[in-house]
C-alpha cells in the first residue's frame, strides 16, 4: 500500500506541476493578445490597490452580500490558501505515517488553524453543494442563477474540495490515534471524535489507512491541477487564481465598482482624438482581440456563479441577455481563437489578413473556423453574440454591482455597441430618430430650443436664465440643469416645476441655461455613438464654463486667469442621467463641476429648516431606486429621508431595492427603443410595486417616472391597478407637504449650513 501510494502520488505531482507551468505560460501569452490600456489606468496607486485586494478577499466584502453563501465561500476560499501546507504534510505521511511538519507540526496555533479551516471548508462546500442542488435549472428553470453554467466543471470543483476537506479531517483523526491522544485536546478541536473512532485499530491498520488517505488527498489535488491545466478556459476553477489580478487591476483603486462614468474610447491604449482621429484608430470592438488585456482577463475570471444573471432585468423578463452567458461566450470564443491569433492571425482596420498562409499552416482547423465567426451576429450568421443580446442591455449596472470578481460587463457591452453604431451603422432603427433629433435640435424629441423655456411660464415666480436675465452664474448659488426630459416631457415637467418652486420657497438663488442647454449625451454614449456624445459634451462644457465666468484664450483653451475652482461651479440636476454625465463624464472633456442630485439638495434644505413638511400626505408609498442615482452613484438615503419627513406617509420597500433595485427599462438608451422580446421591464417593476398595494409609487428620475407611469396607466386600463394609485417624483411629494394654504411660499430666512456632499 505504501509503495503504491508513493508511486501514484509522485507521478501525479510531476505531471500536475509540469502542466501547471505550461498553463501559466499559455495564460501570459493569451492575455497579451488583448489591446493595451492607457498608461496608469490599471496600475495607479499600487498600495491602495493592494489594500483593496486584501480587503475584498479576506473580508469577502462582495461575496458576503449574499449571507450564508458568502460565509460558506469564505471558508472554502480562505481554506484553499491557508491549508496548502497540509499537502506537504500528507506527502510526508506517505513515507512515515506519523510524520508531522517540522517546527509547526505540533504547534497549537497551526493545529487550531487546520481544525477550524478544515472543518469550515468541508462544511462550507457542503453548504454550497446543497444550495446548488436546491437551485438547479431542472428545478427552477430560467430563474436558476446556474442556468447555462457548465455543470460538470462545477460538480468537479465542488467534489474535489469536499474530498480534500474530508481527507484533511480524516488525517487529523489518524494523527491523533497514531500519536496516542488519550483525551480531548484543543489541538483536536473538531477531529477528536475521529480520533476516538480510530483508536481501537492496530498500528498496521492505522498506518495503511494513513498512506491511503494521504494518497487520496494528494491524488485528488493533483488530478484537479492536471484537469484545470489542460482546460485553461475552465474559469470555474481558474477564478481562484485569476480573481486576484482581476481585482487588483480593477478600474478603481479604492475598490468602487466600474459604474458611473464610461471609460473614454481608446485605440491601442491611446485616447482617440475625435476632432482629428487617426486613420488606423479602432472604433469600438469588432474582434475579440480588440478588447483590452483586462477584458480578456475578465472573461477568463468568470466563476459562472450567475449572480449577475439573477439580477439582470433583461434576463428576468425573458430576454436573451444574460451577463454571465455573454461573458462565457466571449471567454470560449477568445480561447478557441487564441491559436490563430498567437500564430499572427487577425485582420487590419481595412480587413486585410495580417498573417501569411505559411504562418497559419499549423493552426488547428477549429481555431481557423472560430476566427471566421463575426463577434456580433445572429445564429444563422454563426455570431458569437446575438444582436438581440447586445441591444437588450439597459446598462443598469446590476451585473457589475453583484459580480464577486469585479468583471466590468457594462464597459464591454458598450465597447461592442460602439463599433456596431459608428462603423457598421447597425442598431435598432427607432434609436435612429433619437440620434437625428440630437444632431439637429440638441434634444431627443427634436423640439425647438425655445421650448425648453415653456415650463417657466407655468410657475408664478421668475426663473432667471443665464445670458438673458443674468450675465453669468456668479450671481446665483446653483445652476439648475433641467435636462431634456425635465424641460420637454409633460410628466417630467411636473418634477421640474415642483423642484423650482421648492428652491424658490427655500430662498435658494438659482438659474437655468434655457435654450443654450443641450442633451448631455448620456443616451447616445450608451447606445454606442461616442462621436455624438463628444460633440454634445464639448458644446455643453464650453457653454457651462462660459456661464460660470470662464473665458477662452486665442487657442480655444480656458484662460487660466479666469478659471474657477470646482467648488464655485455648483450644478443641481433632477435627472440622474444628466447628474451622472456632468459629474462623472464631463471631467473627461475638461468640465470640472460640483454636481448634486435634487434629492440631495432637498434633503439638505429640509435638514436646515428652509423647507418644513407639515401637511400630511396620506397613504402607503414605495420608492423605486433609479439605477443611475443608486447603483451608479450610491445615492440611496436622501430620497428616503425626504419621504420619512413627510407626515402621513407609510413607506414600504419593494423586495428589490437599493443595491439590488430593479431597473425601469429606460437606461442604456432603451428609453428610445421598442421592447419586443419577453415581458416589458417596466411592467415587471410595476407588478412588484403593486404587490404592496401602494397609494403612491415614488421615484427620483424623469425616465423612471415616464416608464413607471406608462405601466401603471396600462394596468389601470386593464383593471389590474386601482385608479387612485399615482406615480410621482420625491420633489412633488415634498412640495405637497411644504406648500400649505397658510404659508404658500415660506420666508426662506434660515442660517447658513454646510453644503451637501457632491459626487466624487
């Protein structure tokens, strides 16, 4: 038994180590196929990145959002690293059954570590196995987050961990019996019952059992190593290694997820100059090798856990997009095409083949066939990603928020959209109307710019307009960025008027841009039309800087002598999409402003006492978190605090709220596209809201307001919602409570208080 155990173990160790070394080399070459990233983007602040990595791994900060699953996974993940020396211990036991690690073998802290982590790992993987079995696709169908995952790989990994965990604890029991542990000791905290079970066996039996179990532990570990080394696309297993660099190289060194701003477009790691683009610049992604090396790393790190899928509004409403399946498809395609690319294959921007037939002669036929597949194409076209998958995304960020290994799904989806829109002119036809209106009129509805001022005629106080009523914004405290919807859409205009009236009541000096305001470019950018975003953004930044009193020199740059600090350029927006774009994306275009959302300012004014809700607004209310206010910018508290201050309201949260809030369906330019597949996302969200039987559904976004109102009205017509239920913005609720008959406008005289925190 001993000799056989030694031979089997040595052979497996030799093969496993050799294949692992080869796999590491393959990975390095593989990741180098991706495009470079701008200097410093993924390597800035290395100390903070290292702290983030340690915090996310040791604290399991992302996994632990899922309670029991997070705790179980912590033991499995930390146990994998902390128990590596048990392999060395098992190897020594092949030669001498009672062998222990030198120095630390009988050291109590080490023994306790093995006891706690060995037991925790075993129980942890058993918990995860049970959770998987209770949520199999065969039981839950499409609702299973494991739907589409590679089952055999998941089972293989789970049962390897289970066998190794059982072997560790069994060897502990055998160690106790061989070392004549006669009574309970702290060093055998959990394994003492096994010590008692083995105690009556003969020495020879104990030794043979030790040789056998040590061999099983080593064999299982190295069979796992051999299997994953032969399958480098087996990300279910490889994530335990690749997650570390993927987290370290994440977009934000401080650990924040890759939401908020989109990254500027680059070609070969350099930002594209849209005023004078280079002839060889790559616009977006049309081939797998156009993704950056971080993108390639993302694809190979996917754990197939399905958290992203379980939260995705598209998947939850019967659409073909699953963020998990999309990443898996890109992973499989990248690995399958890799031999072709490593041989020098690929095409230039002009579509010319880079490699000669001689270079490609040894490339497997399967890799050559994979290279012929279009990245975006229908099933008939043998495409990797179906167009319906690509255009179903609302960019809500739920996938990015939930991913435990920090995959940046939204960036990859938008990169693919960029090529489709700017090079192929291939996108849902109805979005074309929106783009034409933006190009010609500066707003998605194609209305004349004078229409942006129409709402000001419907309030009984003066609304100053920059350039007409005031020279510049130095005369007021805030620029109120009304936004296209807020100025032009009838339902959203109610929010605009309510917010403006609240500012007037509170005595806050503000002004608007009026007809000089143009769409911020959120929708075209997320549709993929980066050129139009750059155009709109540059015009808005120039207009804003001039409005804040900055002038240009003869080169068209801001005259440094007139440049204002960010803290003096205050903007408040009622639209989270405008808010996100101006705060997080205009700095890419030279526009640095202090931007807050209207709920943040209103909360501040209520806290100051400049606005006092007194009139009860009776009824049950539920609040819907706008994705671009909540997940993208972490503004969850202000709207809820305002609701809590309004007398008479009883707030009840929907099941999906805050970080797990469900999209209304309007983001990612979906506001301007028809929803032809599956259930409408806004209907899904309204069904959840109506299940609480509310009197009021509230939100803080004009897009959400439109989508939710449309759905509620439809359900009223169908008799599925009570006639009294209404959809309103938080500002409208507050105005109803503040504007009393006795004091319609308030005195507005209150001491100065600290400003609300802007978006970082």
